[in-house]
C-alpha cells in the first residue's frame, strides 16, 4: 500500500536515497497529487528537475528517527533546512505527522505527513532572492533598467559575478549604459535551469537541467543575441561537494541558489563575450 503513494514513488524515481539511515516524511497521497495538479507537475521534469529534487530532499531527515523520537525537537533535512516539530506538528510547514513508523527498511523509516514541506525558495522569486542576498547587484540592475531579467515564470538562469568583479569594470564602461546592458544580457540564460548537481545526486545521475554530462561541456544560449556560454561540470574529488561548475572556464563559487522561477549561479569574474573584450579593455 505504501508504494502506491505517489510521493514515495517520486522519492524513488529521484534517486536521492542514502546508504545511511534516514527518515522520509512522505506526503499523504491526495495532497501530493493536488500539488502536482495545481502547477507542481513541472517540477517532475526537465528543466525543473533540480527544483523537484530539492522539494523531495526537504522531506528527508538526516537521521533515522522513530515515531517516538519525532515527537519533539529540531531536525535537519537533506536540503539543509531545519524542521521544528512540536506535538507531532511540523511547525515551519504547518502540517501534522499523520502516521508514524509506517515502513522501516534497511535505509531508514517512513512516516506520513498531511501537506508538502516546501523549501523557502518555493515562495521566493529570483527578484526577491537577489534583492535580499545580493542587494548591490540588484541596485545595479535597477540602475540600468534590467530588473525584468529576474521576472516571469519561465525557466531561467541568472549568472551573478561577485561584487568585487563588478567594481573592477573600468569607470568608462560604467558610464556606457547600453554596453552594460549587453554585458548583463550575457549573464542571463533564458529557458534554462543550469544546475550543478547537489551532493545527494548519485554518480549515475549525470545530467543537470540542461542535460550536461559530468566531465563534458555544452554551449548554452545567452540573452545576448548570437552569443552562447560554454558550461562544464566536472567531478573534482570524492568528497561531499564533488561536482564543480565552470562557465567559460570561470569557476562557479556559489552554486544552485534556487527560486521558484529559476536558479542563480555566483561567479568569480564578469563574463565577457569576445566581441566586447576590446571595448571593456579586458584581455
């Protein structure tokens, strides 16, 4: 009966299982299907697969916890969020644990909850995330009238250079608003959720939202007409954070900042297409 639960099926399809003991808070079937039917279906397929996986990971607790252990306390999920539980209610999600210990397997325990436990990014747009986390860059986009890049419901990737890199652009360029807009368009990847695989992805799951193979590269169209960026994802070590992304050979220093309408990648440098390098005095 448990494996007729749509959320549990989704959990197994997402391949986020751990060899160590963990706890899955599976969602009551009709409420998960309601979420899917009201717009959640896009998170089950490309290019939104990473977002869907992040939702699943928010329902997995890092420890193997029996029903008694879950009655009270704060527990960390695989998404990095902490869930506070009081009187069998997950406080941050406003949902109750309906059935405890419904399944115990070699890799953990399953409990049933009433509603989805959605990550914080699910309620935040790219515009809000950039405003709150990268206010200097938000003000910069506002100054050159480019905030529209962050809006809309379609998939998109925003590549943000660290602020010191923006400040290193020659002053003469800062005064040329049209040139700055071209540069910003080059950091905007429309119709693309470009993600570096999170820690919990298995090595067999070698694609991102754009089907980029690990240790391979692909060209992704930018918002600047007739200009693409070259994206590479490599397996650099066997440690916890083993996958690293590069765009035009520049390392992504903070990856996969999710919002409900896209993803943000933070870069160490400003990305510049060859056609603009002379005008930017960059070699």
